[in-house]
């Protein structure tokens, strides 16, 4: 049972070294329901910053192609605000994942 706690905690902590790759592998390889539950939660939490960064990149690319130099100041301010929101959300998710990994490892399922 100790191995299941370690694997579940690693799914959350893998945001720092192998985001959503390790939880995806664990979800399909491990048969324990609790480990699958934590792997799925970790995968979803790892996917949020990735999805936000892809949306931010698409929005930036479209804006870069459609705006001219004279109308760019409002767009640049908007992009910096969106990047700030992205970084705050990402830092919050990193902290949440680390707390979840600690809770799983120390307290249990």
C-alpha cells in the first residue's frame, strides 16, 4: 500500500518534471482505483496551464497578424494582463499539486 501512496503523490509532483505524461502513464498502467483517481486529478490539473498557454499563444498569433503598429498599444496591455493571469493560475496550480502530493504521502488517500 505504501507504493500506491508514493505513485499517487508522484502523479501530483510530476508537474515539476513530467507534466501530464506521468499521470497519463500511471492511469493506464496501474489497476488500483485510488491511484487511478489521483492520476486523473493530476492529469486534469496539469492540463489547465497547458490549455491556457495554447490559447494565449493562439490569441497572440492572431492578434499579431491582424493588428497594425498604430493600434497595438491596447493589444499589448491586454496580452500582458492575460499573461499575468496565466502565471498566477499556473503558480496556484503548482502550489495545489505540491500540497496534494504532500497530503497523499503523509496523510494517505
